[in-house]
């Protein structure tokens, strides 16, 4: 999960939820760990289910959510994008330092 949760965007929240769902998790646990309201979690779960990034399972009478292969691929690409952006920030900071 991303550490700065104050100003998360839609894609970051979706990635956080898919990450939480990797091992299977209940809706209330996603709400609390993801710091989301009931309305928000329902909206995001609906969209993630529609995009087939997560699936619902009924485990011993308990509804859980689990990341799909497509969801795991989404996380890999999302994390790759973040690492590329972080590298660019570091490279620019180094270039600016050399100029000064």
C-alpha cells in the first residue's frame, strides 16, 4: 500500500485495493486497511469487479475478494510505472544539483 494516503488518486486507490486482495480479504478489512468509506469501497469494488481485476469468492459462507491474474498484472505495471517516475525524479534532482 502506498504510504501517503492523504491525496490518493483513483488509480492509486484501485492499486491499493487490488494489492490488499492478493491473498483474499473481506470487504470490511479492505475498508479499514484502505481507509475508505462504505460508499467509496462499494464504488471501487464494483469497478474492479467490472474490469475483472478482482473476483468475489464465497469461502465458508464469508464473501471475500481476491485479485485475478489480470489484477496482478495491473499491479506489476502500476509498480513499474511508479519506479520509472521515481527514477526520473531522482535523475532530474541529480541534474539540477550538478547545475548549481
